[in-house]
C-alpha cells in the first residue's frame, strides 16, 4: 500500500528547532513533487514548502528564512528543517505527494514556553 509516514513533531520553546521527516513508500519517489502543509485549529490547511524532482523549492512567506525543505531520494524521504520556531507555527504538519495526491497522517508541532 502506498503511503506517507511523518515523524519528528513535538513540543518546543519559541526560538527552538525541529526536523520533520516523511518516508514515502512505492516507486518513483525521486520523480515526484513533495510538500509540507500545516493546519492550525480553526484554520484552513496551508502550504508550507514544496520541492520538485529537480530540487527547486518554494516557501510560504511566513517561513522563508526559517524553514528548509530537502529530500533524500535514496531513502525516499523528504525533510522539513524548522528553525527559530514561533508560537504561530503551532499546527498539525502534513506531508504531501503532489503527483500521487497522497497525504500523510500528520505530525503535531507545538511551540510554547
């Protein structure tokens, strides 16, 4: 069964860092555009970052300069390095495979002192 499995979420203080990981099953991961989205309580799901098969990246304005998306095709994994976290980054973070219209189950990130 094709699936995406996220990990790496948790509770962190403002200014802290976390790295999210998403492992994809199935073939041809290296050809797919992958992305991270997030959804805070009472808000719509929003784009955080995407990375194409040629490693072109795109970021939401709110995370530019703080978050970095990357991929390791040998491990079928996409990462989201999050630095200088803010309370407004608190959300459920989802991994997305755009080409297969797949979503992971989400991993919770909470930024609080």
